[in-house]
C-alpha cells in the first residue's frame, strides 16, 4: 500500500452524463450556467484539484450515417462548447484548476494559443489544456467537409501544433517586456516583444502572440489517448495523462510512459497519471451495487456498439460475437482497439465481451463500488498497483459529485490519501507540482522557447 497523497480531478463534458435518465440527475441542465457555477463552487470549497471538460465536435456514425440510437438515447451527444464556461467558472472559484480539451486536428494553433493565454490570465493561472488528436474523427471530418487524416499523421500534426503554440506562449514576450508606464507612454518595450518563427511540416508562422504573458505562459499540458502514437506524444510533452483501462494494463502504460519520458531527458516524475474512475458508494455494499445496476440499467448493447464505433470506427455488431475483434486496423481512435487486443499474455476478449464491457463501463474501466471504507480501500489498492498519482472522477448517479465529496473525501482525508484543502489559490501547475512551479520545468521541450533565453529556430 502506498502512503502518498493523490490528486483529484472531476470529469465532465458539456452535455448529458450516462445516467441522465435517472430521476434527480441534473445533467439535463447542461445549458444553464447556474448549474455549472453551483458545481464549480462546491468543488472549489471541497478542495478538489481541478474540473476537467472533455470535448470534441463528433457524434457516433456508421458507414457515413448518423446512428439513430445515439440521438435518441443521448450517447456521446449532445455537446456544447465548454470553453465558453471557463471565465464564468474562474470568476466564482479561487483555487480550482480548470482543464479543457481542444483538438490539435481541428483547431489552429495560433487561435488556440490566444484563447488559452487569455483564459490563463482570467483564471490567474489555473488553466490546463487536454491535448488530443480527437475521438470521433469520421463524423468531425465530415462536419468540417474534410478528408479524415490518417491516425499516425494526426499525431505528427499534433506535435507540430504543440510546438508552434508553445513558441507563441513562451517566445513572444520576454519577462519584463510589459511596462504599463502611463507617464512615459510605454505599454511594452518593443525590443523585448518578438515575432516567432515556425516552419513545421503542417504549420508555418511568422508572428507574435498579442496577449501579454500569462501566469503559467503555457497552460498545464494534459493528454489522453494511450495508443502507441499517443504515448509517444505524451512522453515528450504531457505533464499529466488521463488513463482508462484495467489496472494491470495501466500499470504497464504508466511504467512505459515514465521510462519514455526519461529517455527524452525528462525527470521520472515529470508526468502525473490520473485514472478515470467511477465511484459508487452508499451506506451498505448492497445499496451501492443496486445503485450501480440502476445507473447502467438503461444501457443497451446497441448503444454500446454506437459508443464503440464513435471511438474506433469499428462496427462490433457486424462481427462474429464469439471471436476476438476481426479487425484491429482503424484510422479512427486506437486506444480502445489496443485495449482489447489481449496484451500481457491474456487472451483477447470476444466481441460479445467487449460489447458487454462497453455497455457497463464504456471507456472508463472497472468502477469502485461499496461502502466508503471499501471504496477507499479499492482506490488505494489501484494506486499502489499502478503507481498512478490520482483519479479523474466520473459524476455520480445524480450528475454531481456530492456523494464523492460528502462520503468519500472525508474517509480519504482521514486515511491520508488526500491532503487537507489548500488555504490559498495558486496556479494549476503549482497545485500539481508544488510551490514555485508556475512555468514549464527546464527539462520540458517547451522551456527552450522562452524569449530572451535563446535564439528561436523553426
Ligand atoms: C479520461 C479520458 C478523457 C478523454 N477526453 C477526450 C476528449 O475530451 N476529447 C477527445 O477527442 N478525446 C478524449 N480522450 C481520448 C480519446 O478517447 C482518444 O483516445 C483520442 O483522442 C484518439 O487517440 P488514440 O488513437 O490515441 O486513441 C479521452 C480519453 C480518456 C481516457
């Protein structure tokens, strides 16, 4: 068992949660700003480290057609744009980190850099960016009227994107360039503000970020997607990684990512790992198990197949149910194909088993279920087994984190698993890596782009 304290982030999308049909579930209020303000204030007060919003432009399709059950039952649909929420949530919180996904396949780095720099100012340095190439590539490519970019090329594009964004954040303004000297009519020293050069394989830029440097400059870089190429990107650039799989597989992924980070000249603990987890607790184990069954009771195999198609582009219902996946080649997301390929000497699950796993748990892996004491024991065991640094917590049956905060966090605190709530706000990077760590660390590839530190080259 481990005695380290862990981090807690909360998972959201600006849409409906899986348990939206349960009476009392509040996620149908996702277009009401008050819903989000209430949630963020509660998390801030409870001492949760950050609130994360997943996002993409996609929805489940198969053979180019919208899958009706996805629209009917609200599977990975609908979705609004969570970036619009963040300055409102920054205004009503002081400590909570705010992390949001933006896709490197869809966004332009220059526009993304400006948006995140602004949000980092408005939140006093509490912003994180979840860097993804993106789930649901087939429908989002269709929406944008573009050809789907092949899987590995999307990751090459992501690296180029990230390098350009980091140059803008780190390299446009030297520290001290901002003067705001009204008497002498000097806002900024032009000799200390620079156009950056970027001549990459996908993006070219010669220009500067018009936003003065924010507290963190570069937002904390999160990554999700554990395909081979995803790991490659994460090991070079990510500061935190979201994982979702069985514990033995996550243990292997974490060890692999740590070793790769070291091979890129980064510290062994340069990346924090957060396990995406569902926590179902009640006074008795029976009640918790019953609650779990109620939560997933509405989930159908047809819906599970639509969700699997969203992540992978593969149609499980067209395959033989009692055999393993008949194809593992996809240009869509690979994480949930590689996850069921039978690694670590285990036999690959059958299509029927994959469908049932997706019906029950989706992309999230096994839930933690039981009394608060049992759940905290399970959580501690998984942290010890995998070497992870914390959890990314799914909302409870009511769409909130009230049970997690009221029932689990006190037991976690009592047992030393989480720290007492912070008394003052810091930047998100300091919250994760400790006092004084506002900026990218020296061993991060983005640190070299700092203006005034070194001449920039494409
Ligand atoms: C906890 C968690 C959160 C994720 N959030 C997003 C997200 O917000 N948007 C997205 O497109 N993909 C998200 N992903 C990653 C996708 O599932 C997908 O793996 C990735 O974008 C495609 O890359 P791949 O081929 O490496 O799987 C998330 C994954 C996990 C485990």
